[in-house]
C-alpha cells in the first residue's frame, strides 16, 4: 500500500525467487507464477517473450491454502506497481531521479505494451485458477441513492424502493481473507487498465476506434471499482478492514456519480471508526481530486432539487462543474440586471420596476418547471436571475422612500425576513415533494414559486403606489401630495421633510458655489448667504420644474462618490463574509461528526434555515433600536471570531469526525456564525446601503450595490470549493479576514444613520464633506 500511495518501487526484491518460493509460491525459473499442479520445469518460456493469450491455463486447480494464493497476488501486484512507477525508463530507478537528471532515452512504446500484456496475462492466469473459496457465496442488491451511511460494522439497509435508481451489489464471501484478496485483484485490474500504454506508435487507428476503446476501458474500470465497494458493503471483520483502504481509494478515483463517491467516503470513514486506522487523509485527497474545477452551492429550492433522484433521472448525473453551472447560473444575470435596475426604476417608477422584475422571475421559474432538457432549465435560471436583479434592489429603495425615519429600519429589513422565510419554505417544500415518484418531485417547487412570483407581480402593479419622493423628482407635486396622504404622513411631517430636502440641495450647491473658498470649505457667512438666497427659491423649484433626472454615472460624481463606494463595499463584503459558502459545506462538517448524510442535510439546510429565520425576527423588531454602525462593527467582530476559530481548529488538525470536541465546536460555530450574520449584517448592510444615498441617485447607487453583492456571491461560490480542496482552513481565514477588514473600514468611514430621515442622512454626508 505504501508503494501505491508514494508511487515508488517496492522495497521487496521481486527478482529473488528463493524468498517468494519460501512463501509457498510455485514460480518457474523464468519468473512465472504457476499452480502447484504444474512443475516449474514444464514452463521454459523466456521472460522477454510475449505470452500467447490462447495458451491453455489449468483451471479449477485446488490450491490447498488461501494465504498462498494471496501471497501470489502480492507478488503480481508488486510487479504491476513497479511497472507503473518506472514509466518508460530502461531501468526501474530511472524515474526516481529528478526530472532534469532522468535519461534522455527510454523504453519503446512497443516494449512497454509487451510488458503490460505479460502482466495482464499473469493476473488473468492467477484469477482463472482460483478455487471456489474465492467465489462470492451471495449478492444482495442495494439502492445506491438511498443507502444510509454506516458508522459501524454490518450490512447497511436500503430505504425506499429501488425503481430505476442506480443499484450496487453487496458481495458476500465465506472467508473474509478471500474477500480482501479479490478486492486487491480488482484494484490491480484498475491500475493495469488505467496505465495501458498507447498503441499509436505501433498500429495506427481511427479516432472513432480509439475513442470507443477509451470508453470501453472506462466502463471496465467503473465495474471493478463497484466490485471493490460491494465487497466492503457486505461487512468485514475489523482485523482485515485496514487492507481495504487502498482498494477503496483507487475505486473512489474511478467514480463520477455523487452517490458512488459518497459511498466510498463513508466506507473509508467506517474503517477509521471501527479500527482506528487513519483514513481521513485519503478522503481529503479524493475530495480534492473531485473538487478540482468544481463549483457548488446549497440555497433554497435549487440546492435540494439538483440532488433529487427524479431530477437526475430526467437530466442524468453530471459533473461538479455542470452542477455548479446549473446552480450558480442565476448570479451573474442578477448582477447584470442590478446594474441597470436603478435606471429603470428612475424612469418608470419603483412599483412598475418591481412588478416587471417579479414577472420576469416568474417566467424563469416556469421555464424551470417545464424544462425538458438541461439547457432549457439553465435558460430558466438565467431568466430568473435577470428578474431577481431588477426587483430586489428596487424593493429596498421603495421601502426606504416611503418609510418614516422611526420605522424605516424594521420596514426595510422586512424583505430580509421574507428571504429567510423563503429559504425555509423552499427546503421543506422540496423535502415534502421528494417522495413523489415522478418528475413532479422537482417540478412542483418551481411551479409554486412561479405562481407566487406572478401573483406578487400583479399585486405590485395594481396596488403599490409610486414613491412620493420619486413623484417629486419627476415634477408631479400633486400626485406626491396624494401619495403622502395615502401613506398617512401628516402635513407637518411632510413640510419638515421638504425643508430638510431643500436644505440638502442648498448644501450640495454651496459646495461648488463661486463664492466658496478653495478646497470646498465654506465659511459660515458664505454658507448662510447661499442658504438665504435659496430658501425662497427651492420650494418654487420643486413645484415648478422638478429635479433633473440622474444617469447611472451620476452615482460616481465627486459629491456622491464616497457614498456610492461605501454602499458597494458594504454589500460586497456582506457576501465575502462567506455565509453561502459556509452553509453549503455544513453537510460535510456534520457528516464528519458521525451523522448520516440525511441527518446532515436536514441539520445543514432545514435547521440552519430555521435558525436564520428565527434570529432575523428580533433583528427586524429592534432594527431601529440598535445603532447601524455598532451593529455592523460588533456583528463583524463576532463573524471574525467564529471564522478564525473554525480555521484555527482545522489548521491545528483538531477536527476529527469520530473523536474529540473540535468537531462539535465547529458545528456550534457554524450555527453561531449564521445567527450573528442574520441579526447584524443580514439586516443592517442592505438598509444602510440604501439610506445613505442622495435622492437623485438612490435607485441607481442601491442597485449597483446589489450588483456588487451578486458578483461577490458568485466569487464566493467559485472560490470556496477550490480553497476547501486545497486546504481545510484557508476558506475560513479568507472570510474572517474580509470581515476584519470591513470592521476597520466602517470604524473610520461609516457615520451613524439610525433614527434620521433620509434628508438628515444626506445632510450629514454633505457637512462631512465640508469638514473634510
């Protein structure tokens, strides 16, 4: 096993036939392994010549001791390992030298193929002469997708009906040693098949024939890998479980289906649970190989749908890359539409923009529900993302503009509460539909979501009124007055808001007034003169010609650039905290704690969703009782600590799936991270990013901030599996570092906005610019 892991030559001298004959092997003078019934003097074929595949081999010879047969396989496996590790070197040690010191010339392709055929012949000859004790005494068919991972010795019991779902046989042997020997034989077959030399230098063939040959080899390799797992599934004594580690690891490298990969991981971990032999390093190496280029997420409906058996029956099993494409195809379209959603909202109004976005979102869900091909499903995801990017940022802006200062926090965080509720409802909807036998199991959640989206779109179009501030912006003063009355805002409050708005306009103009001194710092008398001059004009301007409509690039003009950048930074860092990445990989952590995969999925998706939803409720109620600035800074401090704790535990190798308290600390830290995030950053960042923007660029700047959020979300989804594959702690240190950086930036550049009207917030930034 050491030679396979380290890819080195065996330390046993395979050419010393005396040693191997003392182990009971019947070896000819030329190094051929023979059955005991054949005299070594009969076979005089030189070792350099090729065996004849049609040479009759004695079959059904009764070898007296099974351990002698097992020793014979060890001898053949040693020759196979040496063949693989020597590459095309003329001498076995050639490839043990550094790359720059290796010989310039090596064995020809024809010679390598001849050596390979001779090894394949010897392995086949050994297998063909096995007695009945090496033949399975029974096979039990198990449903692969419904196998509950086992953490104790014994036969796992399938749950549910097999139907058309993939199955695997639990292979039972009378003698456990024979079972492990056959596992090693299958491993040898996989190593030979996967290292077969190319024939292209000897015999030319068409591309079609060569690809057909490759596909045939791939099928044979998967067959042998499934046989290895089937033998371990039958349950083996602890005394020989350690001998199954390397065959299982080799088998794991052959699988592409998620169910087969999960089975290999569970069987390897069972070895460590039952015997104490470390196998987690083998699991991590497999996960690293599987995750290369992978991209995975787990939120709401889509995270549960793509793992449904009914979904895989319709679209087939696909690689991790395609899996990631399916799930994350909503993110970039949402970011793209977010960048232009503010301009649309400024043009046609907030309610109409929300209605159009929700309608597009519903159309995308309908595409997904009716998908007949995977491409159609992905197109539905893209359309869904375009709609979500349009309405989500605009919704926050709309609530900000119609809310009184004392209630703006709770009202603006309402969408966040509904988002968390949607995660919970989405998971449990999929959980309930999973038992449906047909494709309706995964179509039903999208159908329900499409209906809800279309109803929401119609309600927004019919019953939502335009924002009074947007109406004022577009010189519709009478409509704005009626809107204020509909919202039950008193005339006195309206006058106060208008006066504050006019004063902010005067401050903004004063910063660029010709009388202003160099450096845009106004003397008090100069500012008073400008305010006095504009005090009578501003109201007439509002009622007469309205405000000039802003463009997307106005959000980056010098007077508002700092606010726009602060909103982009906060919304981007909200995702760089790693909430989606951490929650998606929670099932892996829970499985390492000894839980079954179904329990881990429920705890990671269902219970985590409930925790987030519950802690969002007090965050909603007390949104305006807590300081925005303190909420972001203190919440970021809690997020940083939890991330650094998890990362430090992994860096110190203190997290083990079967023993120790480190695994439980990690699980608690994940729940704590989700709770702190939901009550702090999940609430405050979105509110703050919208309320700090001036009236004329509020929609554009807020939608740009949401676009930054989407882009960061995509980056987290892309980088998290890569980091976890390379290092178990790197992702957590990255997330903790991002939250720590946010604390520092907010400590210097984030003014308090709690309890202030939007106009007071704007005046605060204007005066802050004066002070600078």
